[in-house]
């Protein structure tokens, strides 16, 4: 069963979320929330030359309805586990929009 919340931190002017990326998937989607609260994201992009990172930023921005400039990967650029910050949305808005997309 998917938990009702996920790992999210409140910051000045935004929020931060933990994400685990599965690249080379059939489609871009939020596939669930892990037991530790990390959001699982599937991306079609390959993890080559930063393509998966850019695809993740674009996908999260689309899901949240914000500009790509408001989404930043602050940790985990070369791994599957990442910390992402979103500026301009409060944590409650981020949580609502992401959970609405969970498959």
C-alpha cells in the first residue's frame, strides 16, 4: 500500500523531495512511493551525459506546473537517488500535486 506522504522538507520559498529514478523506462511517470518516503520516478531517458537528470527536471516541473528553472537537483547527480528542490511552491502544494500522479 502506498503511504499518504513522502519525504519532503520545507525550505525558505519552497520544498525538497527525495526521488529514486529508474531510467530507460517505457514512459515517464511517478510509479509510487517507497516505504522510506522516497518518490519513485520512471523516465524514458538514458542516464548518459545528464539526459536523465534533464528529463527528471522537465518531468517534475510538468507534474508540479512550474518552470524548469524552479526545479533543481541538489544532490545525487550521478546516482539513482536524488534530492530535488522546488522553489515557489509550499510543501503542501508539492505533496498534493505529486500524490495526484502516483500510479
